[in-house]
C-alpha cells in the first residue's frame, strides 16, 4: 500500500478536482436497471485502455514495449464484426477476434525473442501494417452489426454494472492471481532487469518474452471487441487509434519504469483510472475543447515529475531526516 | 595537498563513514585498504564529488574543497578512474581523451589539432597508440591506460584509481605501474584501491585502512608488515590463513565426462572428467579460453563438436536450463552483467535458479523462500540488513556469496565457478575458499576457474591448463610452480 501512495494520492486529488468542477460527480443512480454516474462513466470508458495497459505492463516489465496494441484492437474489432455479420455465432466471432490478437502477439514475440529485433521496431511493423490488415478485413467499410449478445459485451450490464467494467476487474483479479500464485511475476521482473543473468539462472527467457507479447495481443483483442461491441460496428480507421500511447502512459503512471523490472497489475489499473479520471474531468470542467490536450499534458507532466526517481529519493531523504 | 577531516556519511540503516580522516601528499601513492563494505567506495565518492558528506571538512591545496558533483571535482583537479572503464569504445582514442573538451573553432571540432594534442599527451606518458583508432579495438588493458591518460591529460592533481588492475595480466600491470610512477614524479597524488596486496606494496608509499566505516590507521608502507596490514583489515589475526591440509584424493564416481567438447573459433576440443568429491581447477591467462570451457559445459554457448556424458550416458546440453536439470550450477565471472539481477532483492536472487528449475507454475511459497534466504544468509555469512534489500546495494563479496547461495539452493552435483574470488576483499575471499573446500569434501564435483594460482594450488586436486584457446595439459601434481610452468611452456 505504501508503494502505491503517490498513485492513490494522485487519483484522489484528481477525483476531488473533478468533484469541484462538477458537484454531481460522486452521485450514483440507477436508471433502467443500470448504475449510472460519473464514477461509473470513468470506469466504463477507461476499461479498454485499462485492458491494453494490463497487457502492456508485463511487456514493459521485460524492458520491452508494444506499439501495435491500437492496431490489434482494430483487427480484433474487424474480425468480430465481420464474423458475426457472416453468420457465425457471437461466441465464435469473439474467439476468432481473440485468436487474431493472439496471433499478432505471437508475431511480435517471435520478432523480439527469436530474431532479437528491438521491441519498439518489431512492434512498429504491426502498428503500421495492422490497421491496413483491419481495413482489408472490413474491405474498407465500417461494418455494423445488430447481434445482441456481442453488443452486450460493450453496452450490457451485469447486476447493474456495465460489462466492460466487469471484464476489466475480472482481468485485474485473474492476472494478479497469476503473478502472485505462480513465479511468472518474478521471472518477468528478472528478465527485465538482467536477461543474461536470468538465462544463466535457468529461466526460459525466450518463451517468457513470447508469452508477454502474446498476452498483450490477447488483451488488445479483448479491448478491441469491447469497443466494437459498444458502437455495434468496426471502424478499421479509428478503432484504438493512438490508444497504444494511452496504454503506455497508464503503465507508467502506475509507477512502472520503461527500464523494466517492475510489474504490478493493480498499480497499472490505478494508472489507467488516473488517466481516465483526468480525461473525464477535463470534459466535465467545460474548457473549450482546444484546451483539453494541453491541460492533459500539464497534469501528466506533474504526475510524472512527482514519480521521477530523483524527486522520489529526495523526498525520501527529506523524510528520513525529519 | 588534499586533507579530509572527520568525514561522516550515513545511508538509511548504515553509517558508511564515521569521522574518517584522510590526507594525500603531492607525488605520493596512498593505498586505501579495507574489506568490501569498509567504506572505501564511499570515501572515494565523497572525495570526487559523487556524494556529499553529512559532516566533515576537506581542504585541497590550502583552499576549502566541497565539490558539488564530479564535474566540479574534476575542475578542481580531482579525477577518478573506476574498475569498469567508463569510456566509449565506439569513439577514437583521441576523442575519448578529449571528450567534452575537444578543441574547437567556431563551434566545430578541430580534429587535426585534437589528434596532435592526443599524441602529445600519450607521448608524455610514454604510451604508443594510434590516436585515430577506435578505442574498442584495443584490449581492456589499453582502455584502462587511456582512462588514466584522460584523467592525467589536463592538470589532475589528485587521481583515484579504483581496482585498476582487476582485468589486467602481469605485463599490463607493469605498464600501468610505470604510468602511475610517471604521474607521481610530476607531482600528482594518487589514491589507489586494490585487493592485490603485492601491487599495493609495489606502488604505495602509505596505507590507510578502513573497517566498517571507521579509520583503523594510516601507516607508511615500509613500516607495515603484510601480516599486520591484513589483520588491520580483518580485525583479527590471520591464523585462518589458507593452508593446504593433507588430504587424500577422496574422489568418487565420475559425474560428468566431456570428450573433445569445443566450438569453432571459441575453444578447441577439451577433455574433462569431473567426479564427486573432487575439485578440478582451470588455469591460464586471460583470453586463454578458460571461461569458454565453462560456457560450453553449462550450455550458455552451444558446442559444435565433442560430446558430454552425465552418469555414463550421453547428453546434449543446449541451454543453461538443460544443464541445470542435469544438476549443474554455474557462477559466472562477470558478476554484474551475468550473475546478479541487480534491482531484485537478495531473497529473489537466491531462489531464482531453484524457482527456474521448478518452472513458473510451481511457485515456491513465500514462507519457503524466506526460509531458504535466511538459511543461506546465515550459512554463508552474507552481510545484508535483511533479505529484501536489492542485491545491487551489497558489496561485491556479499553479492558473490548470494550467487553461490543461488546455486547451493539447487543442491547441484557439479558446480562450475568462474573466478569466484575476483574483485572481492580478503575476508570474503578466505570464506569462499573455505566453502569450496567444504563443498568438495561433502561430495560435490567442482570446476573452478581462477587466476589466483595459490588458491588453486590450495584446493584443486587436478588443474586443467589452458593456453591460446586450447587445453594444453592436466596437472595431477598441483603446485603454483607447476601451473606457472605449464602456462608458460
């Protein structure tokens, strides 16, 4: 908990600021059997980026990066929409979409682990080409669908809670368990800190890297399905556009370092929520839209400066002295 | 010339320096001695501006000296050359010499002028190098000399040499010594840190000994017998000095047998039999192929000829994972880059190989991990405030012990050690030698690569001698003389 203090404080302050600019911020109500309110809105809108970030966190912990997740979202959304329109059952369409994401992740992982291409370059390939693949799948159209089960993944609710939130929370819980109950967390951090030493200690570094990128592809596909389901259509040009950067930012806001070696899914979720609270707050504040990106840049800069190692160690020393 | 008084510096949980006095005269070589963790590095960091002292005063040539950083210290004429040479191998010798202060005209580097100045500097130090060649094309020893030349190039008044000879052979050490003597003759004061006592005595005029952050004493070299120096460093007598006890070769069954194992361009095929309860040494100069034999045996590099047998049946070792499954362990020479996982805790480093062998799915419970870590911290005397400390914050000797613990935790049948005592202090050194002997007597098979021939002679039952990437002999009758002769012949 103490490690998470800066992130929790940041999120708390942002929520407080949101409340100041929009007094109705914390109120929750139930409309048409569904929880509504700004907080729910933050969770719901933040879910896709949270999923991307949860997939990105292990990759970054291995000192890698996955720039392709936005494009993989577009591919997965396209696959799901086209399959369901072609008459496949909704669950098979989802399985195809996740399979496409997994394949994309394996491709990235193979480039990084087997051919030892630098991650930023290896995943850039799919970042650029992936959107083209998605356009090929949709044949350049926006493919819409009406299948209710698939649509429910984006806009449905489970006992009043929107489905995207349920999926994101389930993923955080599942991944946290996976990292805690198995040695994957230790191995990923070890490989991120020192791949040579990890290999000499007997860790299957290649397999681990491939698994990390495959997981990222899978999570991106899940996010892509949710976004497509929400709008009941696949837009290969715009689905997931620039979201890889939001995902990376969320992981970093969660306290991870791009130098690798630190992995926490719960903190990553905090980072994603912080980012979304910020975005929602800016919208609620009613600034003219042209201020939005500047305001976001300013707040993000402050958050990152506060987390910077030099500032942190200075604060820690100040505390030790008093 | 340089005078430091009452230097104190504390880190959370430990006082690294406790009111230490230190002085350096012009033209003197002053050796700073002490075990790892004694406070040598901290004192050096304070003197060279890398760390600020909590209290204490420093005077450099009559003026108050409180550098705000290494750049300020360098501007005042205080330079440090560290063990890991921090030059840029992808730049030329001249560029390295003048990095950050190249002669310029209108903002452009005057390359010809820089080369001329570089030749002058090197000629003044009697070094014959091509200043336009990439530094990386020269061996480590030469890079070390260039690092010193860079520091001495300008007007270095105080030069700190931190383990300058750790990776040099005897001839190269002589060259470095000659360079140091030329500098002191010009009036530069040199602070030397080394764990080679011979070298310290060959070069130093005075010794200052630190222990646990405290000043033990400063003495003239000629009045300080070696035995007394070592006991000052250790804080105890040297009765536990390495002595070869009479021991009949109690070797048991052959565990691993290598025949003609090799890889083209790396090392020619070598033969080795490694038996339970036997320590086999490997000796040879740097670059003789010693480390490569270990890498091949452990699968860190794949072999392209020869064969390996374990317990009489042929095996293929393609990766460290294969070797670990066969019961091998390997503590590599490059502790920092190949051994420790720096930012992880001592506990995580200790359980890493055991966990890797168990696989990712069968996690060793946290209680079990704590227990294993505590056991080995106690057993090997690893000095750390607790098992959760990042291993990179431990001293070299303690990192090495933690690495040994990593392998001992897997209960290996064959343990391969590459320079297990390199760059660590006298006390840890003796403990590791003792541990090797104990493991051998407990029935482990050991293959130990070492440049410390006395050490090999003390515990090795046989010594494999390497030269020019080739095994040139297997000594059954081990003595320092015999090893030296075999290497040189």
